[in-house]
C-alpha cells in the first residue's frame, strides 16, 4: 500500500485551474518532493491531501484512507507543517509543544526519541515566545509540533522558504534522519537545488505535473546537448541567439546563457562558428551537464507549446 495515492485531482478557483488533473503516488518511507514555483498548485495539493480542502474531482488516499470519507483517521496519522508559520506566537516554545502533544492525546516524553535531535537545538529557548524566535528556530519548532504524535506521513509545505542556507541544510539533514524512522515525507519547495535530496520528485507548473521520476533520471532524460555560453555583451548575445533559426532554446542562467540547438550532436566548435556571425566579444562556450532547473525549463516550454 502506498502512503499517498492521488488520482486525477482537479481544483479550480474561479477561472484559475490551480490543480489540473494531478496524479502521483508516494511509497511507504519515501521522501517525495513537489518541485515548482509560487502559484504552481503545490499548496492546494497539500491542503487536499491533508483533508483541509475538497477537490472538485478525482480521488486521493493517505495510508489507505479516503481523504473525504476517512478524514478523521487521516488527521490522526499525518503531520502537517504549512508554508506560513502557524503556531501560537504568544506561547513559549515548550507551551506550544505541550499543547500540540495534548491535542493528540500524547506527551512530549512519549515520543521524545523522535524529536530529540531537533528539539535539543531549540531547548535553550524553551521559555521564549514562539513569535520571538529566528526563522530557523521557528522552522524547527514547527517540525517538532508536526512530529510530536509520531505521524505515519509528514507533509511539509515549502519548509525552507525564507530560511538561511545553513538552516536549510540542517533541515534536510533532519529529514534524512526522519526517513530512517520509516516516516513517509512529502515536501514542496520552489528551490530546484533541493530536488536532488528527494528519492523521487514531481515537477509541477500551472497546476500540471510535467514529470514524476527520480531526480537523476529526469536529468538523464534531457534530450539535447546543452551548452553554456557567455560574452562581454551578454544581453546582445542572448537576443542574437534567440533570433537564430538554428537555436532551439536559449535562456539566461547566472553569468551564462544555456543553449540547445535544433540539430543533434553539436560540438563546441559548431557553437563558436554559429556565434561568430554576431561578432561577440570575449566569447566562451562549454558543454555542460543539465540540472533539474534546465529540465524544468525545458518541460515548461514544451507544456506551453502544447497549450498554444
């Protein structure tokens, strides 16, 4: 039995289709990522799976329980950390944790082994009001409260947004340890670099899932040779390459421009020859391995072409 099983879920707000025929499964003990930008539909999917929102159509189960018929059973088995910090800011760290333990008929001591590594980092601030904590500490407290009843499935909606780089790394290290407890984890994030930390990912844009696979497979399936190019006047080079009939895709990526070509098996010299007609100054080119972000951009463009 899968921990999560979503089939053909749709949710519309007015004329906006926030969730568009979404289907995916999460295996028991898997760390599964929903990867996409703001407005892609990630939060709506999470709210449907955590029984806080009704879908317009489709079906979904969590730990074998239907999200509509068995919503109470699901709520007892899942932990949910919403994107916005939603604990009681005027209560202290220990008061928040005790409150959420009481809600589920348990105590901090009963499941302390599960949260120990996380809670030990915020224990020195146990008498501080939650609203006075730093972003990283709020994140750790929210995770403790979501785990205090030892859930079977943990939903984390953009848990690292607005958190510093060190806290982000610490958070993902904590998730790796939680996975060892056989807790199924579903996490959403707009950060493409976090995708590789998941067992499998779903790339989502405009409410549609574009691909579901292991991160390495998504990168491996990039169908063209990818080049990184740059020149002194990089904006002119970007415009020139986009206007060239031999160029398939061309987009800015940091200090470089990432380019693919219509024909297959291009080499660096071919790219230099093509660029020469635009007289770029200090032109550089190198063949590179695609990233998740490159794959996402390509799939997004393919989706746009299909809808036009």
